[in-house]
C-alpha cells in the first residue's frame, strides 16, 4: 500500500488541461475514485 501511495504525484499538466476543458465535477470525482487523478489535483481543479 505504501508503494502505491508513493507512486502518486501532483501533475501540473493534467490539472491545467482539465481546468481549460472546464470538465464536469461528477467526471472529476469519477477520475478521483478510479485513481486517474490525486486528491490534490481534484481539489485544485475544483477551487477554480
């Protein structure tokens, strides 16, 4: 489990791309649950 958590990192390019496309919050939540984005990324996208 710790190895999986260490592999997660904040990707600025993904955040910027998702902000530009103005993606729906439900889709963002689905990406979060599926592990495509991290919680930090999710929160930074939702703030804007």
